[in-house]
């Protein structure tokens, strides 16, 4: 997809593309700032469900207006293709950083504070993200973390019009998402638990070559021992990760914020004092 302008936005370069859209870095000549423009790809633009998902993302983020969620500036149409305009995050993604080097524990605690608060705000509005993963956590120029990509978010009060689709990224999906049953904010807690596992070990807890393999792993396999992968990681992290990745949602942290607080207390040392 080669374009010079999308609406009033002057395209500088293509940043990435995924299953639903193409993301461009662009300039807003009216506001004199760089922005990100996400365009629904041609073959999806003719699909009513994908068009609805795409517009739904803009509506959700605009309604949330949370300081730790990447804001939407504009929504429009480029010929027959809908597009969303969002704040440009020059610091890249958490996925990028995971590929470069390990994060400091204090940075992990700070990141979880922000993402946990963002998720609590979404869940309070009855919105489940359903696709928490490192590539959906972005950083600004000040290295502050933000949550993005609510394109497949689901309202807990509405019927999922995607029917029987499995919606999300298999390596990060909760067992109940794979059952296509009723889910709540604890599904996002599970996915955030996998993010933490990867931050601590550099690896995913469950690996598979197929969707069937991931379904079996997420639903049936125990969480691999972190200490066996990274011997320098205190064994007590296994208790925290294990609770976030409990197969039964009732056994997990009840909220992303509470999970984040546990991570902060572990990093600060207060977690140990509570156990005395």
C-alpha cells in the first residue's frame, strides 16, 4: 500500500502491518506534529465485521481517555478504507525492548503499575482488552509505557459478534478465551502474567506449533519453573506468576491493579515483609 496522504495526514513511512491494518508514520500539517495512522487493509475493508472491529477500537479508546492508554486523535475514511489517527510513540514497543536486553526490575514494576492501572480503568468500563502482549505496550520519548490496540476488545455486557472466532494471540490467551465462553478482566490478568514470565525469563511459558498445541498448553500444562530457566531469579517469583497464570480465573489476582501491586511489592522487598 503506497500513499502520500491519508485524509489530511502526510505519510512519511510505513511502520508495520498486521492481520487487520497497516500502520504509517505521518505528519499532521494542521497541528504540526507526527502521528500514527492505522488503516484497515483493503481485503478487510470490505468485511463488515472487521470494519466494525476497527471503528470499535476508535470508539473505545476515545471513551476511555486514560493517561496510560495511547489516545486516538481522529477517525476517518480514505476512499473506502477506514483509518484511525493516534499519538506517535517514538520509544517503540515492549517487544522491541525484549529483543534488545533485559529490563531492570524497577522498570518492570513501573511498567506494571501503568499497564495495571490502564486495564483497571478499561475493566471498570466493562471493556476487556483480550490481546495483552509486548507488541501492544508502547513507550513514548520519556520511556513511559502505554497500552494500545483495543481493536479486538470486548464489552462484558455485549454479545461477541465475531461468533465462534478465537480472538487474541494464542501464546498469550487465557484458557477461558480458548473455550469461547464468558470472560472478564481476569483474562487480561492471565495475558499480563505471560508478559511478566517473559520479562523475567526471556521466554514464553508455553510454546506450540499450532493452535491446537496452544489450546492444550494454556488449558492443561503447569507453568514452567522460572528458576530452572534463570537461576538468578528468586524462586518466589514463581508464586506470583503462578497465581496470575492460574487455569481457573477464580484462583488468579482479581484485578490487574492488584497483580501490579504484588509485582511492585516484590521488587521493593515489601512482599517478603508481608510473608513474615
